[in-house]
């Protein structure tokens, strides 16, 4: 049996039941699929997403967002956020990034404009006089000082305003603004460029099947999840992984222990790398090394209350690693079915086309073998 990790978790609301029977390919036992039967393939109803989108019992939503709220955070944690300011800013929303980008320039322009105006005022440059040397030529009010600050920081150099040797401290201030200006430009440009390169929305092109399947394939029990990538530039080096969550309520409290058991997913060919040229099925073999063993407990999903599936891949154009995740509750895992095979078609011009219409369509498999029929009869007796 694979090792698992235990966590203590506080639920907000009613503690979910540990024994939730998983769905089967049966019209009486599968509320999300009224037309399901053992003689034909079935497809989840388009209006069943609301039922499966219920997030009350999930650690991870169907959209892949973590649903764990941190409370009573130590102040040292907040200090670490400030120390790692660059990562904190990258995690901020775009409106804050743009605000920082604009304010970084405006603040430096304004601060140095005030300093230039102050030195000009002390030197008497703000009063019209021709009998002394000016610190900065043609700077006599805030507007001209602000224009000189902008020209200095961005090395525009229109020629009408310039510092003189009459005030060495102004020359030093010009040097300081030039260095700080380069720093502000580099930091803001790096922040915006890195934010653009993260491609968080790239994960929206990865879709999972609405439900997962449990069935006998090639004589072995398999847990199956289908995933697809509908962008033209597909992810490379794609791997699938999963975690099974088992909840153990703590008596007289609203807390519960969470056991996390990792599971491995393989491609249809048995390898670790998934090819997403068209929707692919990931397989987890249920054997002695699987947390779901033995098969006799599969109708209760071996007391696990949630399956978290994660896809990790590399964006071909930027070489960035992204993760996309979703979760399945026991009533979203269908017993005795496998996903319908999706075969690419060939157009008249020789190009292949593939439809995502059947990405969640399932077909019964258990009745195809004597072992499967015996197992199905056993499961039927367990539900009666």
C-alpha cells in the first residue's frame, strides 16, 4: 500500500459523509445520467454541471481552485510576503501591476521635480534675475522642474533646460535620478514581462471529462480520467498525477483529519508522458500497490471522499511549466464504464479532424467479460 500524508482540516459547515456510493452505469442508481444503461454508450447531461459543480465538499473546485482558507496567520508569514516582494507582486491582479507600473514613474518624476525646484528656490532661480548663475536653466516653477525631471530620467534632452556647474549638488542629484530611473524601468519592465510570460490563462484550454470511470480494461481494474487540449500549440512533456482524500471527522468538533494518498496515472500506452494531439485517457491501475485496493470496496470508493487530478506540462512557446487541476467526488465516478474511443477523421485535403463532443461519453465494459459480470452482480447485491 502506498504511503499517505495526514492533515488536520477544519470544515465550514456540515461534515460530509465518508461512505458515499459511487455512480454506476445503471438508470436507477445514477441520478446525473437518466438515460444510462448497459447496452449503449451514455453522455452526461449538459444541465448536470450544476450538480457536479457543488463545491461544499471539495478541497479543490472543478475549475481547479484550492478551497482552503488560511486563518490566524503568524506575522512572520506576512513578513516573508514582503521580503519576497517580486513573487508577491506577480501573484497580484493585473490592475495592481499596471498601477505600480504607472505610479513608479510618476512618483520618481514628482519627487525629483520637487528637489530640483527646492534647489532652484534656494539659489534664487525662481525670481527673475540676470545677475547670478542658475542651478538649472529655464527652471523657475514646478511645471518646468517637472519637465526637467522627465527629460533627465528618460534622457530626452530637448536642450532648453539643463543643469549647470554653479550647483554641484544638482549635478549629483541628476546622477542619482538617472541611476534610479534605470532601476525603475528595469523592475517594472521585468514585472510586466514575467507576468505576461506566466500564461495563467493557458490552463483554460485544458479540459477534463465531467466524470471519471472505474472499470475492467484488459483484465485489470482501472480508474480513468480523460483530458484534452484544444489549442493548436499543445503542451509538451505532459504528466498526470492524482491524490485521494479520505476524511475522518473528529467527534464533537467541526474539524476532520485528511489523509492524502498519491496515485499514479499512465497514458493509454502505459508510459508516463501524455500526448494531447486529441483527447487522451489517463489510467490508474488498481492493484496491490494502489490505495483503492481491494476491488471489493470500490463501490464505496474505498472510503475516499475526493479525487484530485493534476496535469503538469510545458508550454511549447515559452518553456513555462503550468499545472491544471480538477476534482471528482464519489458520485462523479461511474462504475463499470470506460470512455468511448475518439478516432480522428480525415478530411478531403488529407488533414485530420477530431471532435471534443464525446470527451465525456462513456461505454459499459464490465459485462464484456465473465469476471466483469460476476463483479457487477456483486456490486448490484451491495446496492440492494
